[in-house]
């Protein structure tokens, strides 16, 4: 699997979006009041409104979401969110044994 997407969280969504646009030249596609898809960053990315700060979420892509779920769980990850649907497909979230939060997604079934 390869890194496909990185999500940033900010309690000040509009200010962070403005900073990214001015400092890095990124543009955005709005998906409602709390999520922006980042354009022009070289790798897919998103920006979501969040209550507090957290490290960026690294998202991997797979063609076999259920298989990836089983492998990640067997390798010792703590599943933090079971497989769910979102507008672009399906994904699940987990923390690896060292504590890094990650996600894996697949195109819609």
C-alpha cells in the first residue's frame, strides 16, 4: 500500500485554509462547512474542522479494504473506527502499536 492522502485538523478551519493558500499556494474544494479537499499539494489531502489539535492523519489506499483490516488488526493495531462509508469510498481508522493514528481507504464497493 502507498500513502495516498493526509488529513489536517484545525479548530480554526478558515484561518488554517487561508494560511495554506497564502503560504503554499494550495486551493480547496469545499465539502460542507467542516471539510475542505486540498488541491495542488502534490499528494491528496484534506482539512477538517476539529475541536482540538491532533497530528495529521496519514491515509493509505488499498484495493482490498477487508483484507487490509484483517492484516492491520493481526499485526497489532488498535482499531479506532471500524469500516465506514464516506462520500469518496470506505475506510477504517487505527493506531499502530507505537500510537500513530492512521487510516486505510478503498474506492466504493
